[in-house]
C-alpha cells in the first residue's frame, strides 16, 4: 500500500514550502510517505521532482452538467463558467479541454488520475436538493469520459482513471468498508508544515482503527480505491 498526501499547485499549499517543490519532496520523504496526490489546474503544471507525483486529481468542474446539456443556453456567466466548468462553452469544447487536461496529467507519469463523478452547487451542499439524479450524473459522466477517451489512440485514456463520488451513500460506504486499500491518501486542512506533520503522525498512529471516508473506483476495471479517516464515524 502506498501512502500519499493531498497537495495542489495552488498557493494555499505551495506557499508553505516557499514554492520549492524539492522541499515538498523532502518533506514527504521525511514523513515516510511515498509521494503526493496532486490537484492540478487548467494550466500546465510546473516542473516537479521525478517520482514525487504518484497520483493526480483532475480539476473538479462542480457545475459542468448544465453546460454539457445546455451549452451557451446554460444560465451561467462567463466568469462563473471559468470557476464552475473550466470556462467550457459547450459539450464539444468541454471534451477538448478535458483532452488537454488528461494529457497534462499523463505527462506527470502518475499511477492514476481522479475524476469527480458529481454535479453540485452551493445550495445542493446545504439542502441536498440536487438538480439531477445520481443516475443522470453517472450517465452523463460516462458520456463525457467516453467522448474524451475516443480522442486518444485506440480510444484509451493516456492515464488510468479513477472515479470519485461525493455525498457517498451509506450503502456505498458499507461495500467499500469490506475492501482492502491499495492507496491511502491523507486529506485534511493544514496551516503550516508543522501542522501537516502533526496531522500525519496522528493519522498514521490511528491507522489500524480507521474508518472509510470515501471511495474511488477504477473506470475500466471497477476496482475500487478508498480513503480512511479515523475521525469519521
């Protein structure tokens, strides 16, 4: 099992290490980690130390399905489109953008790349009254993923894709709880390097009794990946 920590290309994380990726690599090694799962953005990632990135988290387009279905007719401003769906104009443009993102992810030579199978607004997060059903989101995600995969040789993605769901149902958690993890990713909010190290030590100490936090599934093989967090009941 590999142990990773979530990290991103954004200042929230990079400023903790003075934008020095060698320092990030040294920190991960010093904590006994195998590397990082890196959240990338819509721009090319920076040059990174070889072997640091073991997994990639693709940009999460939180309200993409409105644009996938309605294109320019979707009631989303240009500024909102950039934040909510990578500035995609319509379904065709969305496929083009995802193609480029997958290429950038593959260039980092990760073991996997995570794609969110979800559509959620701020209101959804508080009310649970979602615009689309789970079946609709899953079907549209499959259409998007297949359309992007079709743009690559032999219709295969350039990197293994793992799917991550949000608002995971109790039944899904029961199923995943019976599985053994292949990858453990530590996820928490951190304020400093010392805080990050302390939280890692806490989680590693409590690992034996950890509970399942959320599941991620391999797109092609339906093999499943999950995270564990001792604070989740």
